[in-house]
C-alpha cells in the first residue's frame, strides 16, 4: 500500500514498477511479468464489488458474479486498487483477510443462493494463477467447488490518500498488517525547485516569466509544505505552469498574477474548501506575498465557497 498525499506520483510509481518488472522479472525474484488489473475504489463498494457476490444473470436468476479480486486472478493480473481508502475495506474484505494471511480454501460465496457449489479462494503453489478461464455459472451446476487459486507471484497493490485519511476510511489494524505500507511523501522544497526549473526550461517561456513564475511556484509549494493540513504532491503545483502557459498563448498581455490565481483556484479550490478555516487562513497569509498571489488571494478565498 503506497501511502501519501495526492500528487506525489503513487499511481505512476506502481505503473513504472510494473514496466520494470516486465523487462526483467528475475531482478524482482519473480518468474514472469504481470499486467495490472486497475480499479478505483469507491465508497459504495461492498464485498460483491471487491470479491464477488450474487448478481442477476441473463436468465434473470441469482448467480455468483466474480468481483475484482477474482477477475484479476482469472486473468493472472495483479490487482491495483487506486485510492483504496475511498472504500471501507475493513467492512468489505470479508474472507480475504484470512486468505491474505496464507490460509487455503477460503469460501467466499456460493454459485447460487440455494445450491451447494462453493466459490473458493486458494493459492496455486506455483508462480501463475489458476482459475476458470471463461466464467459461465451455468457450466458449474454439478460441481461441489469452484476454485480461484492465485499464484505465488500474485500481488494486491493499493494507493492510499493520506490527506483524506480523516475524511474517508482508514485501514484497521487487522487489515493494515496484511499490507506493506510504503510512505510516498511530498518532495522537499529544494527538490521541487529543481522540478520547476525543468518544467520552465521550455524556450517558449520568456526569461522574465521564467524567473517570476518559478519563484511563485516554489513559494506556493513552500506555503503548502508549512502546514500539515495542506501538504500536496508536486504534480498539482506543476499544473499551474501549464495553466499559465496555455492562457498566455491566448492572451500574451494577460496579467500573470491573475492567471496564476485562476489556475490555483481551479487546481486547489476543492482542497481549500475542505480545509479548516484556521488552516486556510494560515495558507492565505503566506500566499498574499506579492511574489506569489498578492491581492489575488482575497479573490481566491471568496470563490472557495463555490466548491461546496
């Protein structure tokens, strides 16, 4: 579970690791590459979405339908849960808790509510996963057990938005210890400054804009880093440069500070609206610096209420 604020590149890092493994699985002590089965968690999820459960089939009868975990195993892909704490995983993991601890033959459902055919999660004991290739519930009525066995190479990977941890769902202790939790923090101000220099190295920027915008972006980032309630990853701040660049291509004479304020509101308005008033006031005091948003902060602050 990669844990950190938005914009730190958690999802990008997962995909980069998958690409690296594809090039040389043995370097990661794996037998073969594995594609990602990617889903974004949602607060409406139940065990049915994650593992599987009763669903209406084409004959209008209740039959078991595989959830994301079983679908990933069927395709021998790694399950990648983006924004994992958007779902109440402690409530919906069910039998996965026992299975992830290594337990064999964990029953996660039945083929139909009145039948005896069990849907079972197991481990294959070899690198690749073993499962029914073509899921057709009507084909299994006579069997006592339908097994989805994940390979030893199989992985469940998630990203966890630490900034929203107090607003959405947390991982309980039992579930949390099933994952290796890897912090992906926001980079230091110095590291962010080097990223800004790289972004603004495009020759389309004038020297004056490069200097003023670079100072502003670093200053805005530093202001956010000064409050634990406002720490965000660099990707969001670098979007401001893109916003200003596009706006200047339409109107080269536009006021740069106004453009920066517009881009800041469009990018951070949702986060600002959910911050405590004291935290937002603190950030505002930092951003009223004339080299940053100056008097435009008051306009930004007035607009935040529109973000609900």
